[in-house]
């Protein structure tokens, strides 16, 4: 990492400084140099004094100056010559190289820090200490979007998502596993759910255009503070899992819009089975054919309105009433009664949940 960063600076300085310049590590090995052929060589001089002093050191006609983190200087820049000009050159280079290293390390450490937070890999007591050390804004509002690639697994998918959010100080794109990418997005405190869904659609459309691949996006709730990012991430996971069971046609699923499905997902299977056995007579649900289930679905979609449902189904009102009576006879539930309709609706969702057997996080 550092070698490439340093070499970029050295390469740019090569024409401005008409001397051999470079960077060595603690072992004395040249890791960057204006003379590319020297990279990998070991400096012959005894460099103990160079890393021990922390000041400008002159050895064998070469000027050295260390730099690195505030705790330890891991590198030293060198310039050919031991005159005042060489001394000025190493000071300028040390400042430049130290700044670029600090910038990169902060960015890299922040991404790692955010990843550890959302995956619960850091102790709660250490979160704020690390955040303060990295100058991480704890007061900002953020939301986690979990992007799941369903039809195309390619490392470049991560790059596409990252390019959509170039502000590395505010937005963090994190590889969770081979199919899931988490986006930790800084947002306005009062952002509307529909705006988050638009953002999710833009990501999905970009991936579809780039890879002709379908993706699912789960949206957690907006949180303030770093500690709650883990909750938003888990909510995005739950949104994808619940959507996989109850909203199979949706590609954007928001945790806030899961409704009663979220409650059912959190129930143990044994409790769900007990509920179904109490609601439906033995074998009654199995005796309902696809036409009947379609009728029930339309009846619910039209708010239990018999006339409106019959019109949408293109059947006579009496035909629909006959079907509803048949359902009542089989299950003991009259869907024209609000309480029975609620019980039936929940029971169907519970059955769907049990049939799917989703993996819980």
C-alpha cells in the first residue's frame, strides 16, 4: 500500500528535484525511488542513528529524515547530497509523504472501523474511543443499505457501488461476503423513506445496466450515532430475509414497511404451528384450491368489499358469495367479518413463513 503511494509522490518530485530521492523502511530497504532500478536494494550505511534520532541525519553523502505515525517513525526519506538544499528537500518530502500516509491510513482505518461496528466485531466501550481517534463524526445520521447480488457475482460489482458514492469521508461501501455489499450512507436527519427507496432503486438500476444482473436491496432504519449502525445493518438483513418470504416480487425492501411480516418472522416455528392448528381445522387449508386462494387474495386487496371484488374478478356477486360460504364451511372463518378476515390473513402469512423456512440472523 505505502510503497505505491510513496512512489507516486517520488515520481512527481523527480523532475523538480534534480537528485536521487527515495524512501526506505526500518530494515534499510529502498521501497520507493526516483531511480526505479534501485527499488528493493538495501542501503549499505548503518541506519540505526537515522531512526533513533527523528531529526535530519547525514550519512555517506546522503541526507535522511524519518516520518510515519505519531507513535513510531516507520520510514525515512533520503535525498542525494549532504548540503543545505538536500536538508530542505528531505523536510518537504517528509511532510508530503507523512500527510499522504496519514490520509490513506485514516480512510482505510475508518472503513475497517465501520465494518467492525456493523458486524459487532468491536466492544461497545471501544467504539467511541476509536471514533474519536479517527475523528469520526458521531452526530451524523446514517442508514445501512444491504445490496444482495442475485444473478452475477463479480468483484467489479463492489467497484461500481463504490464509484456511485465517491465521498469516502461520509459514505462507506463494505464487502460483507461474496453476494452482499453494505452501504453505510450519511443522510439528512429528516430524510423521507421514499427518498431512501429512490436511492436503492438507483443502485439497483446501475448494477442492472452495468452487469444485466438483478439485485435486492434491504433498507435499515436511519440512526444517529455510531453504535446504532449495527442495528440498522441487522434491520437491512431482516428486510431481505422477510422480503424473500412475503414480498418475492419486490427488489427494494424497507424494514419500516415490513408490517406484520416482521412480527411473524420473529416468532418461533413451534408457536407458528400451534397457531395454525388452532385456526384451521385439520386439513381444511389443504382443501382450498388455487382459484379459491386467488379469490381470497382479491377479496383482501379490495378491503373485504364483495361488490368491488366481484367486479374485479368478472364474476357475479352471488358467485363470490358462494365461494366465501364455501371457505367458511371448510375453515370455520367468515371472511366478510373483519375479525375472521384478520385471523385468516395472518394465518396465511404464518403458513407461508413456515413453508419457506427462512434462515434467521
